[in-house]
């Protein structure tokens, strides 16, 4: 009996005296699912308006320069702010362009320049029939006006959370930096300004904007080394090589096929194919392969107003168009997470065709069993620049559960949109809350 009691005593003593070895936290795989088609700063967008027929996070608009510029250095921003505010009130960001000459619309040339005798040229092309006029882009008064405007625009709006992207505009028909056929080819006249003036305009844009992303219509020797992306306004129609004036061939010729890794690409689906491209089979009389166009351009967003008009698309056609919108831009997914009460770590991969271009800061939080956020931790994490196809980016931050009541807490992650009420960035994970933006990484216990 004594031997039995002694044996039990030794057993209990050994058990009590052997310290438990804490298991090291392990990376826990996170499950992928397709991200929402209305993730911010990507996808299809309509011309500005209140539409519920198709998922989107941005809206497009044009504005004549004459609406805001009233003198060489005088500006009335009310019309511009009203448009930005109306779009922001719907939780969306704006993509826009200022113009001087839009065929079929009244001139956008500031009145004071017309009063000073700026030379203008009427033309019948593109259904214009003299409604708009082309200005003399080489007139020093106009060049100075454009430079002053760009500086004032950047000073007031660079980094404005209401703005998603800015296309340069101002020069040429529709602000698309061409005056064809009046470019010295089809017609002997050349209405475009010289490279010296275009260089001044481009440099002024780059100097005026550090945070808001800029896009030019055409790749060229003048912009290839600038922090400016591109927009293809004839997407899936005049996009693919080898035709010399097609968008990708221009990228190839200028040696900027990889510029998308740091600067965005956007544009517009050619209006004639915005609807028929999603038929099965495709019913357009002329078009290019959409998936191939996306893959070669790495486009993040496209105007596709046909998806929003009337009752929009329905049935399988709608689903094909949603898949087309989702294929644009980034798709960020957390592949794995590792948590302790003192640290949170994640691995993030990009399954899309382009990076996210803005450095929105991420935040972590603890959520109690009733679903309330009880503590937040700001981080220095950003996801901008995570490239498609690269190995997952690993991010780690200190957290602490000290002071929380005993119990288990979910640790969640999100990248809030800096636009109040704006669509949050949602990760491509099954544990992503698509309304609040919080992604559940796992749980920890506060003791």
C-alpha cells in the first residue's frame, strides 16, 4: 500500500514540476472566395448618376473649363465641388476630365479668353456642326491659363478622398490629346500644340499632383518617364497589337508595357460594344477579345455606361458582365494569418491583374462575443504595390489584449476608405464581411 502511495506521490510531483511547453503560433490558412465587383477604385463605372443596376464604386463626369475658370488666376469651384459632393454622397469616388473642346457641346473655353480674341476654329466633324470650336492651343494666353489652372487644381484637390483618378484632358477633341483629322495627316492643318507646349502641360500636372493618380490618353516619349498612367478610351476595339495606333502597340513602341506596376491604367469600353460584348455568343460586328485586352493592359477601371442604363443587363448576360468588371484591377486575398495576444501577422497575395494604387492605412481590432469592436490598433500596413503573381507579402504588427476582460476575441482587419461613407476595400476571403469591411483573421484569449 505504501509503495503504491509513494508511486502516486512521485507521479504527481513529476507532473507538477515539469513546465508546459507552449505551442508556437502557427500560420492558419485563410479561405479564398471572389471579392465583390464593387471594390473601391476598380471595375466598371457609369456616367455620374444614381444607378442601382450594376455594382460600382466610382462615377465618371466631364466638366468644361469655363465652368470654373473666370480669369487668368480666378476660379469658382462651386460647379466642380457640387459634382464631387453628389457622387461622394452615394458612397462613390469620382473619375473626371476637364475639357476645352467637346464635339457637339458648347465650348469649354473660358469666356475671358474668348473676349481677349483667342483664335478658334469651327469644324463639322463628329456631329459637331459648329457647336464647339477648337482653340489655338499654341496661344501663349491659353498655355498660361492651362498652367495656372492645373496648379490651382492640384493645390486645392490633390489627395481629396472624393477623387479616384484624374484624366489629364484639356487638349484636343474631348480632351483626348488629339485633333484628328486636323493633325497634319488627313488634313494639311495641324491643330495640336507643339511638343514644347505639351511637355509644359505634362510637367505642370506632375508637379501639381503627388497623391491623386493621373492618367494620359496616349503613351508617348513626352510622358513615358513621368508618374502618369494611361487610359484607353477605345478598349477592346482598338487595344491589341500589332496595329500601330492601338493602345497596347503604343505601350510596346514606347517601352512602357510594365508601367502599370506603378501607375494605373483605365479607360472606356468602346461605346458600340458596351452591351453586345456580353452576349453569348458575342454579337458585336467588330470587337477584340476582352480577357486578352485586360491581360495585356492590366486595366483597373473602365467606363461601361450601357451596363447601368434602363434596366441594365439581366440573367447570364449580367453575370458575364459582373465577371468582366471583377477581372479588372487588384484582387487582394489574405492567404494565411498568425495570431497571439501580442502580435498579429498576415500574408497577402494579389490574384488580380494590377496593384492597388493608394496607400490607405490598415487597422486591426478586437471584437467581443457580442460582435462589438472593443479595441482598435492602427498599423503602418498598406497594400499598395502588392503585385499580381508575386509571393504573398507578409505584414506584422503588435497588438495587446491587456486590460480586456477575460475571454475570447476575434481579431479583424480592414482597410477603410478615406471617403466618409465610401466603399471599404474587401479582401477575397470567405471570412470577409462585405458590409463593414472587417476581415476575421482568427481569435485570441485575453487572460
